[in-house]
C-alpha cells in the first residue's frame, strides 16, 4: 500500500502540534484500517456515505480469525447431550 497524501499530511500535522508519538501511531493504525476497509469494498475515500461508516463499525467488531477457524463466544457453555 502506498502512502495516501492527505493521511500523511494529517499525521505530520499531529506531529507538528506535538501530539504524543503513541497518539500519532494509534491514528496511523486506525487510518490504515479505514483505508483497508474502503479498499476491500472498492469505495473511494472521497465518496464515503453514512452507511459505509456503519459498515466499518460492524467490520471492526468482527473477530480476527484464521480462515476456516470458528470460535465460541465466552457466554457459550458446551455440555454433553443428555443420554437416557
């Protein structure tokens, strides 16, 4: 992925106004996620709609799992079937 000029300028601005390096790093990470999300949906960042932001929130809530792996929620309690 090539740097995106507006994002580079924004991160430079944050550095210029002496934001914490950790803050700048966090913004960079979040903006990378945003661009990855938009790229995956073939949406130009200048044409984002409100629905895209809602979809981003849902996308961010998905667990990161290797392909083909399924996991149970912590509230799920596996029990043996009743045998009579």
